[in-house]
């Protein structure tokens, strides 16, 4: 993440990271909708998205695997920015000021703030839970190796992790819209100096080694 020749913007995400992110996003939509279709008869009409019930049952776990692999590959590139430090705990205690746009009362955020870091670890935990429970209930390939009691428990865990993940992604999308300029960062890869200074000041200092000229 280096300052570009154009002094008005900073590169936040490479093309590879953005492609990976959108693979995860598209896969998530397909997995979430197909999962709802398999979860309750009221949502069965969503199976039309993947060509009907049989195809939904076949494709759902494979698309889920694509999503998990893509996210974990993406997470490797941003892992080092998601370690918690003392500044993050203070940020969490000041979350009311964050929501009220009182930035002067909030500690400077690095590449990701404490809320984004919590979301990052929540997604990692949910995806791990979905992967492990999904293997147990994947009838064609694996479920025959497990007792029925474990399969039922895995089904509950799968549903719980899916619910938490959907809620987490809803929060993620909301915050991306709320923090203006975030969506542009993941579509074009660049953010303005003003956006970086306002939302991730410590990261701005690290990247530019300076402050905006007034």
C-alpha cells in the first residue's frame, strides 16, 4: 500500500485483492440464498436461482468451498493489519463517539479500526464453523462416516454460523455505505487523502509519512 504518483489518492487495495473480495461477495450471496432455500420450505423458491432443488443441493457446498478458500486467501494478505493493540481497545470504548462522528474523541485508526478487526475475526470463526459442520452434513461424500447425533449437532452449528455470518455481512455492507468512500476503495482500489486522514489516520501517516498540507 503505497502512495501513488497522483498525490490526491492512495492505493488501498490491489487489483488481485479486489477481484478476490468480489469472488467472496458473489459466492456469499449465492451460498446465503441457496442456504435459506435448503433451510426452510418458505424459501424453497430461491432454488430457482441455481436451477432447482437438486442443483441447489449439489452446488451449495461447492460454492461454499469457493467462498471459504477465496476469503482465507484474502485474509492472508491483510492478516498483519488486524492485530489488536491498546489503541483498538480505546476505540471500542469510544464507539459512541464513532457512531456520532465525533472523530476528535476517537483514537487514530490504522489500516483497519477495531470494529473492522472484530468483523474480520468473526467472519474467520463463522467460516471455520461452516466448513467443519458442512463436511459432517455433506451427505454425498462425508455424512456416512458420522453418527446421526453428530450430524444433527453439525446441522445446528451450521445454521447458527450461517445466521451470525449473514448478520456480520449486513453490518459490513452498512458500514461500507455509512463510511463514504469505502465502496470506491473496493471497486477502484484507491481512496482520497482526505478519506484516509479522516477514517484511518494512523494508516495515512504510515503510508505517506506526512500530514495533509493546509
